[in-house]
C-alpha cells in the first residue's frame, strides 16, 4: 500500500532539515514515524502472524461466535 503525504514547501523544508543529520531517507523516516506508533505498540510477539493471518482470523471469528 502506498500513502502520499502532500506538505507545503515550508513544512517539507523543515522536515528535510530535521532529518538531515539522521542519515535516513525520507520514505524510511515516514514509515518509522507513522508505522511504529500505530502498528508497533501492540506487538503480539508472534513472528509469523502475517503468514498465518487467515488462520488467526478464522480462530478469532470462531472464538467470538462460541460465546
């Protein structure tokens, strides 16, 4: 999935100045800034979760409807 952010020129220039010393490309910085707070804070500890997503969803659906 691709997400595009459109920044005004002043904001973009400020952002580029801020990350200049970090030696990290802008797209990688964006992934880290957006991804970690949204998706990284609820880590399950399952390293194969994305591979088993259908199985996990099926189990959750089954458990929900057993109640």
